[in-house]
C-alpha cells in the first residue's frame, strides 16, 4: 500500500492534520471550492502565506499578444488567460497588535477538512502569538451550489488563556501579487499583473463593494460583502474602501473562553455588456437573498444539493480505501466545476487554479462530460450549449482555414483559438468529433428533445461539414484525412490518424441521421440530399490503417515504420519528455505521450475485434510513457477489457492518486479536472473499466448501454449508479455476479457480456460473470510501469475522531 504523503485516507473527507508550507500550493488546489461560476482556491483565511492566491469567475479573462518569431497566415494572434479576480475570502486577524501568521509564534495544531457530503471546507488552528497569547481559530467556507453568485465564510476566534485584544479585518482585495510562473513548463498559466482596472468602490456599515473592468477583454465585474457578527459587549466596527480594497473591521477584547463569531457573505457578478450600476444592483440583490438564508440556510441548501447528487452518482469500492476516497473526491470536484457554470466552458483545471491559462480543451467533451451525462446531466447540457454559442467563431475559423463547417479551437476561454503552436493546436481537428461524440451521448442517455431541436442539429451538421471538406478520396476510393494531430501530442501532422478517422466517421453518420429526422433543420441550414449522401459515402469509405505484418493498427499511416524511441537511454528524471527533448526528435519516433489508438478502442469499441484489442494494447503499452494525466484511465479501461485486471487496478490507483499525491508535479496550478485523472478518470476507470460500461447506439434515438463487468482479485465489490433517461440504474458487482436494478420508470434494455436484459422497476436481475479472457504478456517502457497494487482489505480512517465539527 502506498500512503498519501499528506492527506489522510477517509471515505467521505480529505483531511490534512498539519500544515506543511512546502506543499501549500498543492493543498490550496485540493481544498478549492467552486460551483462552476465562482472558484475559491483553498488559501488560508488570512491570505498569507500562500502558494498561489486565487479567486476566479468562469468566463472572466484578459487577453495578451501571442508572440511568434515568424508570423504565418491563420496563426492566432491573441491569447486569453484566466484572471485572478477580487479575493473575497480574506479575513485577517491581529492578536494584541500582532498579525496571526502561522510562520510566527507557536502553531500547536492545524487541521483542514474538505467534507464531500456537506460541501464545506473546515479549518481549525490553535496558536500562541510571539508575545504568548493563545487563541483558537475555526473557520468554515462554502461556495454555494444553490445560490450561484454567493460564497460565504463562518469565522470564529476564541481566547484560550488570558484576556486577548483581537482585531478582525474582513476584506475584498483586487490585484493581489502573484508568484512568478515556472519557466519552460507549458502546463503553467500566463501571468497578467494588475489585470483589473478600478471603476468604483464603497463601504457602509458592514457592507463593502468593489467594481473593476479588464482593459483588453472589456469585461466588468463587481464583488460585494456583508456580515453578521456575534461577540462580547463593547464590540466595535468600522469600514473603509479604496480602489483595490474594501475592508470591514471588528475589534474587541475576549476574556478566557470568549469568542468572536463572524459570518461573511460574498457576492460576485460580471458581464461584458451590463453597466456598473447594473452590476452593483445585481450583487446587492444576491447579498439580500443570501442574507435571508443566513449561514445555516446556505449550509443546509448545500448539504441537500449534495445528498441528491450522491444518490445519483456515488460509487462504492470495497477493497481499496484510497480509490474509494479518490473517486468521491473526483466526482465532487467535477460537480463543483460544472454545477452552475451555466452558459460557460469547463476549464481544464476547473476553477481551482491558473494552470493552462484557464482554457478548456477537448478533454471536457471526451472525459468530463460522460461523467456528468450519467450523474448530473443538466451540467453536461450547459457545457454543450456553451460550445453551441461559440459556433459562429468556429465557423469563422473554418473559413479562415479554407474549410467548410466549423473548426472548434484546441484551447480557448471565449471561443477563439488560443493555441500559438499550430501542430498541436490547429491540426488537432479531432476536437470537432469529440464535441459531436458528447452531443450524441447526451441525446442517447437523456432523450432531451429540446436540446435535440435547439443545439444538437447545428453542432452535428457543422462538424460533419468540416470532415467532408477536410478529407478526400484517394486513388483507391478510401476517404482519408491527412495532416492532422490526434490525441497523442508526441505525433503531429499525421495522415489517417485512426482515432480521428473513426470519430469523424460516426460524426458523419450522426449528422446524416439528424438531418433526415429534422426537416426544419434541413431548411434552416440548407442541407441538400446530395450533401447527406456525401456524408454517408465518406463514412462508409473511411480508411482505417492496419499493419498486417505486425497484426496491429498503426496509430496513423506509417507510424509503426518509424524508429523506436531510445527508452533504454532515457533516464527516469527525463520524463515528461516534452520538458527534456525537442519536439522534432519526439515527433519522428515511436513514442506515445497519451492513449490515442487505445482511446479509439474505448470510444469506438465496436470497430475492433477482441483479438485486435489484445494485440493493439500489447503493442502500445510498450511505447506509451503517460506524460499526460489523460492516459492512465484509458489504459485502465482497456486493460480490464482484455483481461489484464491487475494491471487495470495499477492504472486505476495511479489515476486516483494523481492530485492527492501530486504525481504530475503541477497540482499547485490546479486540479487535473478535465485531464481524465484523479477526477473524471477514477470514475471512468471503475465504471467503464471494471464495470465494462459502453454506451454506443446506432442513433441518438437509441440508448444502447452495455456492461461486461469483472473485478480484479484486489477488489471485493464495486457498486455505482447511472442516471439514464430520467431513471436511476444501480449496478452492483462482485467476483461471482452482477446485479442490475431500476427502482422506477419504464422498462430499460441493457446488455450483460453481450446478452440482452430487460429491466423492470422493482425487479432486480442478477447475472453470473464469465471468466476473463487470457491476457497477453504486457510490458511498459523502463521507468514507466504503474506501481503494483497488492490485494488489501483496507479500513479507511473513521470520521468521528476529528476535532472539527
């Protein structure tokens, strides 16, 4: 068993029992709170020390020039980066005129707990000041999943010895100083200093407000705070405001055991159109509503929201306490990133940090939206609706590239392409098919007729038009797509990337189907019979390369003819390769950054025979280095399918630990939300891996969900729920059998290891599990094998021993 280096292992909580300043930035990411609209990093209440201060609003960004030494037609010229907005979580404390700072005095205890069922972040500190005054500080923080514009802090300071004079400063601060970025790491965001220009400030009574705008992107934002306070008689209160600071100050003297308790409510709003007056009114109204609920009401709303979510989404794992904690941690953060992100993208790191500049990638549609579609489908719909809102920009980009249809960006915040490295950006056209795949899945699983009419048709048609103009018929009549970059970013500008071709193929078929089914869509988009026929012809003739000499699918044309990477000569500390070797050298070798052909076998499972899956998996395992957090969960899924169950568990454990153990060494910049890692990836490795779940269908009208469950010896039981067409499907797996049940609703047809089952409400069905196929011998490159997981029946740390309540 590999212990977490910092966090205790508990089934429903993530707890740090001490403060380690060396991992402060990592803990700030892990303890981040969000609702998809507001994001607060888990910084200490007093603001200092910090790793990376962070407060974010989804969609608030600033622009900067993308410098290139040689300009070229079609190169993006403007970049976009997430802005650290007004920090509303700050509560500073002075004890007899000495600042409460954990770096000074004596820190007796320090505990932080993220409670996954209540959605609250707790902190408890016992501290003695340099002059010998001892206090206890307890805080609880939330970002509301119910009241979208609201975050809140409950703060309590208690005297533990002699009388103590305390001053509490509750602040709103803009334009905080940010740390220097890590040079040379493309995963790190672009830092913009003094991003916010002041528009106004005010303070009256216990309320304060700041209004700012961004100079380049032209966005205006407002932040306001209000308070309730409970303390001894003689409590004094004051307030002041400046361009980048609004502050409400409370001061009193606490006798032994006396406390000062403050409830702080913070409201955020932003717009590219509304006036300063309108935004001020918006945040004032949000504060009034939150004040009506009060702290207790907000906390009760949060718990109720999460109770409903966990009823639909919880995954139970017997036999691995670390994975049990990690899958719930992942689901919680996926929900946080998307729950109230209405009309906005889901960034690659959510709203937990500035990594990747706050951009969204194809990761969202391929890895995060499947989880949301089955657990919180309205959030998936909102994310796809945001893609639809950027369709005009994607069509404009396609025209700039000389193509029909829409070319969605590789990375963006507002819809424009922001990747200055075009071989991995512009050429990665598979993002179009990834979006189409997410649209098709959402329709199959939800049967959302309104979404079908308003959103799906345009997205499927315009993405299909791109493939038809990008591809061509070769001399043998095969439909080919040349010069693209697939999911593996260690191979660029390839011909006939298998993943891209297969995903484009199903995109073309789906567009033809929806165009026939919706006559109004055909009229609106001027879709002729000839165009529909061309989509079907291209799909039928799609070329999928195969190397008969090796008996495997090359990742793209000629890939298996390339020179192999010198793995024997690559040291363990030279990974990730992108930080130690030039792309020119990487691109021309057989080395895979992240699952590409293997991902194709997961998402287009029906396009490969079982024998091909075994041969392909064995071949690509030997050259895949997993320099991206995207990879391990996909490898876990396919390892489970071909019968390498223990290897699948090894990969699962790696996915589960990636943020809690900082395996990629960049959790400080934010969590790996969309990177199929500790968040969406743990769920995928369990449900699609050991649950064997696949969700294919001939059309959006057919919900074809199948299962081929098998557990490794190291796990004893797996249970999960899926939300399909308005009803909850419960799946419980042991080594011997699997039980399927729906509690209400219409009959549901599924498959179990290839055999059909009809489920009726209240009548569970238990099916035996056949033996796993014989797994081939599998090896990974030197230094790149996942750590082996031993069978263990680990008891998680109980939840009754904590001092925090």
